[in-house]
């Protein structure tokens, strides 16, 4: 099962909004076939394992990280292929989190006389598929907030200078995150100040450029911004009726998608925005915005997870920027509470991975 998990990770950035799934066929104590879900709309992991098998699958044990599907979608049911192959046993890591599908695949295999067990390394597999679980159960994208700051809590100097707070190793990991998430979201002030490209510059041979979402309530996006010139990634501007019609026409002519959103407290309604993104198949969102957008996202309750990079530097300054801006919380008891999942080192930088507590 650990080998199946390892295989599944190769699907990062290519299977959204499907889950990461790996499969291993074992016969006479030896692995005879391996596979993973390689791309959205492609063969599922079990089918790839059968197709790559070096010996007949009859009598083999199939290890698969997620419950085999039992319905027709873009591909036929994997349960029928498993039955046809004549495997003698199936071991499943995690049942399908979709309430409409849950355990139907397992029950089909058991009805066909194939001994099937589940729940092997389930917690580990569930974490790997946290995006899929959130999306399939709640029809909302899994949202992660990425921030970077100095050891004294500053995200930029008083003049706005922020390149670079973190080191190369940290920035390389951020590009890995961009490879994994279906969309990146920033505020228009980030575009005005930093003029980023927001593309996947990871080490993967096949890039997976996320949808670039810019929150721009008033239509202030510079028409010479880099994100309008980079053709390999799509750009969506989330705005309101305040965006001038002539700006809207120019952006559409440049191939940019415009989403007119209702307002909440004078800004783009972020809950409306993420719901509409989910309707368009966006299962995950990496928020790389400025401090005001970060605070608005926390206020809106859309954040599931946080990646905070801390660099061993002091910058000082009463008016220097911090990762979370906006009005802030009035009382300490109103603070957004986090549960730390892990702490990692990137050379001298520290990265804290944490989840928002729901109560």
C-alpha cells in the first residue's frame, strides 16, 4: 500500500478534480504490475496496473489507495475489470468519500466473491486526497493560504519591498504547490506592486499552470501586467459592477475571463467567488495574496490550510507590512485558531503547515 501511495503522488497537478490514486498488483510475493491515475479523463490506477502487468493477474492481490469505482463516468467501472482479471483479493486504502458512491465498489467486489478489505493507511491517504475530499463532499474548492514573513513578522518593508524574504529552496517548494493546486488567487494590489507571472516553474517536466485568479473590485488591473502576456496560463478577473465597461472590453479582447461578483463589505464576495470556481471544476485554490486579501479570506471562512514560511531576518518598522492585514480582530478570543500539522526546514527557512480549526 505504501508503494501504491508513492505512485499516486505522480498524479499531482494532472488529475484535478479527480483524486490521487495508485495501484499495485502482487502475485506469489512479487509485484507484477503498477499504475496510477495519470491524467484527468485517462485510465484509472487499477486499469493501468493491469495494463502494465508482466504476468497474468489471475490469483493476484490488488492494492489500491482508493475504493474502485462502480459506475460509468469518463471510463468504465474499475470493479468490472477487476472481476474479469480474476484477482483473488483486493486491499483498499480509503473508501470513496462521495456519499453517493461510498462502499458501492467494495460491495460489488464482495458480491462477486472477491475478499476485500479496506482502511489500510487510510489517514495517510485521506491527507493526500484532502483536496478531493473537500471538493466531492462540499462542492467547494480546498483553499490554502501561503504567506511569508521575516522572524519579526514582516511580509514587506515600510516601502513595500519584499523580494526576497524567503530563500531559493522555499520558493522552489511554492512552485511545487502551484503545480498541485488548480488555481492561484491574488489581489490586484499584488499585481500592481510585484507584477508576478503566477505560473508553474516547478521541476516537473510537464508543467501544470494553474488558473490565475485576480480579485479586483474596482477594475484597477494594469493593462500591461505580466499575467496578460503569458499565454500558457489562463487568467480570470473576479470583479464587481464597478469595473469600467471599457476596461472589461479590453481584458476580454486579451482573452481574459471576467467574473462579475456581488459585493460583501464593499469588496468582491469571496464565498460567491469560490462557489462559482467550484462550479467550473476548480477543486483547489492557493491564495498568494496581499495582507488585505488574506484577512478578507479568513473573515469569509474560506481558508482550510495555511503554509507560513519564516525567514531568519529582521526588518523592523512600525509601518512595515504583515502577512495578515485588514482591520484585524478586535479581541484575542476572535483570533483564527490553527492546528499545526508539521514544521519543515528549507535550508535556514522554516515552513509551518497548519489547518484552520473549525470550532
